């Protein structure tokens, strides 16, 4: 019996894709309201906030909270310990495009969906790079 249980727990589970990881991090680290206690949770909260504004609202409710999400991502996501200079430039450019979509780009048909996806993947990479939770 013990050997059967041991085999069950030693099975390899399939590796999460980035979408599964960001959902899991959101459930584990992001409170129902307010800021997260950890930097990892805050980055997930910020990208989820922007993703929600884009997908659910079509950027029609862009406000100071969205601006703050951009600034938090800009401040912490462009980490030289995690990303190369070229990736940090791509992150900066994606943040600029998302800001533009939110401020006025949606009126011109610019929604920044690809940039939101790119940034979400970088948030997952950044979180995976950290070995411990960083409390604010």
C-alpha cells in the first residue's frame, strides 16, 4: 500500500503553461480587493487589471488605477537581473503601446491585446525567477 501511495506522489505532473501559472499566482497572491502583500502578487494584479480593462471594457474606463498599473510594471518588471536589455526595451515599448491604447488608441482601433499578452508572459517569467516572495 505504501509503495502505491509513494508512486502516486512521485508522478510527474505536466508543466504549467504561462496562462495556468498566472491564474494560479492570481489565486494565491492577489486579494479580492486592494493591493497585494507581495511584489509578485502586485505585478500579477497590475497586469490582470490592464487585461480586464482591455477585454471587458475596451479601454472605455481608463483611469488613474490603470496609469498606476503601468507605472508599477514599468518600475519592477524591467529587471536587469531577469531580462536582457533587448527584452527590457520590448517591455518598455509594450507598456507604451498599452498606455496609448488606454488613453486614446482604442478610438483608432489600437487595443494593445498582443502587448498585454507579451507583458503577462514577462510577469510570469519575472515571478518564476524569484526564489522567495518579496513582501512590500
